């Protein structure tokens, strides 16, 4: 196995670990809901907690990268993510569930800004392709819990949502061990005097525009995963939960493979972002107004459109920033994007509690898609000219 292939495989595994433990929650949400007697607002908080940490700890991740290097920051993030996932299942306590979620999300928040510098360090001649590879791994990491938890994992562990969190935490621990053993070693992934700066420059309008664009996509995705199980339960179609979550996440695969082939070109075109965001908006309308099997198809369509925008945006930091600033730019973008994303699940859950409308969470979700369509023409062309 060549060094480049090995580096790409490890980036793919790291991308996988970014979502395995986070997306382990939606398939077992009804079990948690019944066991701990959570309200819809509390479900919204559980869904929104990772975004709080993704936003608040991204700068801590940038500091860790500046002091320890991207490689060691990644390993620390993986360890925290695995430990936090196991902690979520300790004791029949809402507080412990929230605490474990905080630790897990902090680990992911440290990992996220470490990957773009590692892309540049490990695969410097194919940055766009390498970014698409780890984004593909991220998407697979979203699909696996949705596809495997309900039909395969839960029957093996007596329908224990606590046991499912332990299982996915062990999977992340295995990724950490593989990266620790096989990762390329070199000065590019280590801290340097030039890279000692860690605080993002929030005066840079590029960071704000890209952060807002990514924020709308992230908010929609996590809201969909958080509310679909209870939505189908309350509309009398719990049989659609597995199919809808699988479709939402598996629908991202075609977009991911498409971007593997054409990310370098599509990332520079405004119409790509707008077209994919329009697909997201129409898919939400299909889920709410048509229902049934059409709702599952709508979830698949949203997965395709949302994943395409996500991959395109993730490719930007290594392209627009000099090597010593990639971690700072990435941390700033994640801070802004997840600050935007954290409010949407909570608003959706509170709106449901206040109105009793089962479709209430989809109102802010639809608004996010409209914002992406409106924002794309003001963001994409400027960023491409800046990064050219």
C-alpha cells in the first residue's frame, strides 16, 4: 500500500469517526424518550448539545493544533469521542446522558479543525480529492448507525440504547488505534512557529460567509435526524423510521461519489450550491405534504442535496487559507456554522411543544434551505476568486 493510499484510507476512517457516535442517537431516540420520559424540548436539547460543543470547542481545537500539531489533536479528539459515547449509557440519568454527549461532542469539535491541515500535510497535491475522501467517510459514518442500529445491533443487545452507545464508542476507539499506528509521520502535521497562531480572525468576511452557509446545512441535517423518529411515531407511521433515517443518510452517497469526481470544478460554480439547496427545500415539502413512502423518498433527496453542499463547503478552507492558517480558518467557520445550527433543533422542538403541530420542526428546516439559496450567490464566487 503506497503512502498516499494509506493516508487517504486513514482520512476516510477519521471522517467516519466524526459522525458514528453523534448519529448513534436518532435510531434509539424513541427508546431514550420512553425510558427517561423526555419532552420534545429535551429531545431538541439532546439534538442541539453537539452543535453547542462543535461551536464552543472549535477554537479550543485550533489552540490544541497550534500547540500539539494536527495529528496529536486528532488522536485526543478520537479518545474523547469514544469515552464520551460510553459515558452516555452509564446510569438511568438524563444528566449522565447529557454529560456523555458533551464529552463526545467536545472530542468531535477537536477533530474537525484537525482534518483540513492533515489533508494538506498528507496529500498536498490532491487537496480537493482528499477532502472529498474524508467527507465520504463522514457520510458513511452517518449512514452506518442509521442503517445498522435498529435491524441488526439492537436485537443483539436486547434493545439496549445504552449498549448501542458503547458499541459505536468502541468503533471510534478502533479508528484511533489504527491512525496512531499507521499515520504518516512528518513535520507538516506537527506544530510550527508559523502555525502557533490559533484564534480565528472573525474580522474576515470570508469566514462569516462560509460559516453561515455551512451553518444552515448542518442545522437542517441534525434537525432532520433528531425529529424524524418522533415525527413518524406521532403521525402513526413508526414503521417508516428505519427507512427514513437510512434514506436520509444513504441518499448522501451518490452526491459524495459525484463530488469525488468533480469537486474541483463544482466548488467554483454558484449554480451547484443553489441547485442542491433547492433540492433540499423541495424534499422537505415532500416529507410534510405527501407523507408515506413519498416521505422516505424526500429524505433520500434531502440527503443528496445536503451532502453535496456540505462536501463543497468543506473543501474551501485548505484552498482559501495559507498552510499555517488552515486550522484557524476552519475553526472560525465551524464556530460560526454550529452557532447558527445549535438554535434550530431547540426552536423546532419548542415550536412543536407550544403548537402541537407535528410538522412544526420542519418550518425552521425549510427556512434554512431558503437561506442557503439566497446566500450562495453572495458567497461562492467571492470565495473562489479569493482562493484562486
